[in-house]
C-alpha cells in the first residue's frame, strides 16, 4: 500500500479524489491481512452484533454498489438489504470466506474506477437522494472516502481486539 499523505498538491481534483478512495480501500484490505477466518466472523461488541470484520468489508462493498449503481446510474436496487433487515449485508457476510468478500470488493472497485474515469465530476446522479437532490459524482466520491475511512477505524479497533494487530 502506497502512502499518500505526502502527495504533491499539484494533483487535479479527480486524481486527488480517486487516489484517496483507493487508499481508503487499500487500507481496509490491509486491516484484514493475516486474519483468521474465525476471527473475521467474530462479533466483539455486545451492542453491535453485526460489527464483524467480514460484515464491515461486505458493507463497504455494498455501499459502493448502492452509490455508484443505484444512485449514480439509476439502476434497480439489487442489494441484499430489505426493509425488515436494512443491515443484511453485514449479517450475511459471516456466511462467506473473508477472502471471497475481499476479492469481490477488489473486482468491484476496479469496475467503479472505470465508471469514475468515464464520467465528469459534475455529472449528476440519475436517482435523487433522501432530500430529493441529485448529487454529483464529486459528492459521491467524497461520501465514499468518508464512509470507507470511518469504517477503517472500526476495522482497526476490531483487529486489535481480535488478535492484537495494530498499524497500517
């Protein structure tokens, strides 16, 4: 994983946004390196039984799906969630090997890199968000950087609690 905290300020906006999102994605993957299958499925927080490493990785995957395919492209929502179980993507993650979840996340990230490269940052989403506004691709990238970085903090804490691994 290449550090980007000393990136030259001359990068254009698109390059900055895509590099920071890729860095956050790579950080999530790095938090999972060497984790046992059993620990990937373990929930440690009594108040958050869905908060597992597997659940968080699957959530990150499906969050990107939702924002890029459902909101930006306007496709029909085929996500695993339901009204009765809005966090289902986190619940079902424990049924799959972490390596599979990480592979699917990486494959999907590659497709979304191409999507972002093919569209302008000012391009509006086809589907409105909750407040009725059609956000632009720039907003979606900022949101995904924030969302991924926030969950990387969760992954960091879980990993240290699970096996003592810190860093990255």
